[in-house]
């Protein structure tokens, strides 16, 4: 871990000699605004590895993004190198179209303990459900962040993350394919326990998510990046840009369908990503990511 190289990658120029919440939050926010949540490797004929050196090389040196097992694994290495108390946790991501959680863990997140308080740090969820600040691990308390209100609910040792949704203003409704968005007030995001995990426990899921025919990541090419006031996401050929709390507790959602020849330029200009291999966009699943 070359901290200076990593900090240059995320454009972080602050101090990091204090192990406090303000520093943790600052580093975390720089990470999610510089490193996209993306699964483009799958649609370029590349495999996604869980080797830390490979992840470091991909995200820091090649200026790519990654999914949870890459982003949060790298982030854990950074935070541990700085001296933070970090534990890997495993979660199960809620699938709204089936109203269920999977049987096995399929998402990696981090628990950081600071001044006898526990925080969840998750820099690898992406899209509109990406938290912008470490969340204190307390049950039933609304935690207001720029993307919206998040909260944890604990039941018999199982923790649930929820997000209260805002209304959306979508000027170009003709290209919006989000169903039941207006009816959904609160979205369950994932559940997890506080059982410490090892990266080896994620290998089966890492393989399945990039090979199973019905995997969301096989049926959709995804690249999302948090911005100063919202997010931008390229899913298949659909470019969505959201400005949070545009007015009166309403998010502005702008959608555009790109032509094939616009994809490469958009990845470079909007996400600072240049791919080594030919990228084939796909958006075969009807599951809404917003």
C-alpha cells in the first residue's frame, strides 16, 4: 500500500495523522467521488479478482473502478495502514423484484471502531443507495445524508439498512423505465450481522456474480460515480444523472440514451475510465437500480 499514490488517485490532500471521524469521512468521500462502482470488466472479457495487489493495480494505477469486494477490500487496506480498527463484514443485498434476500452473503462492507463507537463504512454499493458518510451502528435512528435518510434496524442480531426515498423530477419521462418508483417510499438495501469475515469467504460469491446467467452484474453493465451534489450512472446505454434535493425534497433525474459511438467518450469524460479491451454494453434486466 503506497498511501501517497492512493491519495493522489482519489485527489485527497488533507492530513491523515489523526484517527478521527472527520478524517475517516473525508477520505471516504474522496474515494467514492473518484473511484466508480463498476462491473465493466465482466463486459470486456476480463475476470474480477480478489487479490489485493491486482485490485490496487486496477483501481489506483489503471484508474478503474470496481464493485464492493474490490472497493471495500482496498479501502480496508488503506484504513488499516493508517491505523484504524477495521473488520470485514458480509451482507445480503435485498432483491426488490423478488422481495427477498439471497441465501449467501454477496456484499462486502466494513465496520470501523472509533472512540468506542462502531461505524459502517461502505464505499462499494454505488448507484443511488451509496452512503456518503460512515454510519454509526445504532438501531432505529434516522441518519440524514445528502443522498437521503438512511437508518439501521436491528432484529435479533440481524441488522437491516434502509433508505427513505425522495420524490423524483424526471423531465424526460419517455426514456425512464423505472416502475413503481413513485409508490416506493422506503427501500431496504441489505441485511448483515456483525460476524467478522475473511476475504476468502467472498470468493464463491465473487465468482457467481460474474458468471451466473441470472446475475444482475451479468445482465447489466454498470458504472456509477458519486458527484459533489448527486450521482451519475451509465447502465447499458442509459446515462442517468441525479442532482440530490434539487428543490423541495425532490431529486432531479436526467436521463439520456447513448449511441454506441458515444459510450467510450462518455466513460472517459464522465467517469475518467479508459478500458483496455472492447466493451459490450448490456441492460437485459428490468430491475431498477434507483
